[in-house]
C-alpha cells in the first residue's frame, strides 16, 4: 500500500471516530431522544411489517444511549 493510501485510511478512521463521538454526546442524545418516532406507511408487506416490529422491540430493549455508545 502506498503512503498516501495509508494516510487516507487513517484520516477516514479518525473521521469515523469523531462522528461516533459526536453522535453519542450528551447534547446530541438529548436532541435525538426528543425527536418524534418514525412511523411507517400502513400499506407495507406483512414480512416487512414483522421485521419493523422486531426492530422496534429490540430498540426498546436497548435504549439509544447504549446503542450509540457501543460503537
């Protein structure tokens, strides 16, 4: 790998770390938790509706703070 390529990879890793840090900040978590919940269209296929229900149940088991701090 070339030196420039390694620097790009390091920069991308730093950017990703900074984004995760900002997403998990206390002020951002307060804003995200205050947002209204997403509502899916009523006319979704049954399979997709079941998957969304499972996702919703999983999110209730793991609050947003824990999910974001995990990364």
